[in-house]
C-alpha cells in the first residue's frame, strides 16, 4: 500500500532521504477525489522526476463563503489506491492544522496582482489568493524539483507561473494537457454534482469552445465570437460567467492573428464548470 503521511516532520524526513540519494522529486498538488486527469499529472511528473509526491488537501482558503467547500467530495482511500496504481510514491495528506498552524483565518496570505483581477479572479474574489497561499506552502513543504498542473485551470497555471517567477521558487512547472470524457467534457471532480440532464448538456461547453476557435479562424470579430458563444451556452441551459477569447496572457487581443485561448466558465444548476481551448489564428 502506498505510504501516506499527514505530519510535516514525516514528510520532511522522507523528502530529505530522497534528496540525500540525489533523487529528483516531483509534486502533483490536488484536492483529492482523483480522476484520470489527475493521474495524467502523476504520469507527467514521473517522466521528469525519480520520486512523485501527490498532495491531497481540500484547501479552505480558496473557497468563497458561498462555495462548495463543505460538500467538496472527499475520497481519501480511493485516492490513495488510484495514486498507487498511477505510479505515485508518497501521498501528502495534511490536516488543516498541519497546513495552517495558526488556523486558516490567521494564515499569512499571498496575492498575485493583475492577472487575478479578471475572469475567475473577478467571479471568485479571493480564490487565487487561496491558491497561491497553499501552493507556496506545498512548495516549501515538499521542495519539489518539478510540479505538474493541469491546463484546464488555465488562469491558475498563469498565476502559479507568476508566483514561481516572482518568488524565485526553484521548481520547474510541468503543464499537463486537458483530459476529456469521450463526449468532450473536461474531467473535473465537480462533474459528479451534475444531474443526468445536466450531464447531457455539459459537453456543450467543449462544442462551444471548438465553435469559438472555428469562428475566430474564419475571421469573425472577437465581439461576435463571444456573443455567439454566450448565446449557445444560454440556449443549452447554462448561466454564463464568461465566454471569452484572449491572448495567452489573458489580455484582450485584437482581431489579427496569433496564439489565442478561448475560455468558458458557466453554471448548470449549482455546478460551476470551466474549460478552455488553446489555438492559433
Ligand atoms: O487545482 C487544484 O486542484 C487546486 O487549486 C490546487 C492547485 C491543488 C491548490 O489547492
């Protein structure tokens, strides 16, 4: 059975022993309830490190007061079994007290400026502060040489890149491709909140992203692409937070050519889904 540690001294002892042997350590940060998307991160980290640590921690500081922290699915036994099968070496499963010794409300908080003011940062105030607060702790705890993050959380990846560069964390980031269900729905722990009817509507997000790409490539102006996407999502029953075309730095691009990303965040009932598609025009 894969080793699971929940106390910082035990984690540090294991990592120190690996480092004494000259082994490279990879980190896969997760909030648990793992699926094939997470296991692809483990596989990617494995390709760049000799030992892989996955953290499983539902981080209270990145959830807003009306968000799903309490009902977020917690499946530690299944997570450990899946991580073992995926080739992970160690599970770091800290308690809130281990992660935030003074309590989550009295923790030193981090904040990345600028890029967190838009999109999910605007719709989920404080969310990225909580993400960088916990990710910088994970980097300090695990001291990884590499760390894998999914491209599905496009803005999160951009925020973490900024964090690593600005604070000079000695870690190489490994972005991992989005893993999709056969009908195109991006894998997410939140998919299980969907009713059968909502699950049938959910792949509309991916179809909309593909339509945004095709329309932009066909020369449609950005405003038209975005309006068409909001209409398609609305017709499928979504409440749309945003459906936008951006450059790779999340700035509003002109209608010329270049690298682009289409991003959607939309709600079906009480479930908020995000997805994106990178392409060039
Ligand atoms: O992407 C996630 O699952 C979380 O935001 C992360 C990076 C594990 C931090 O809690």
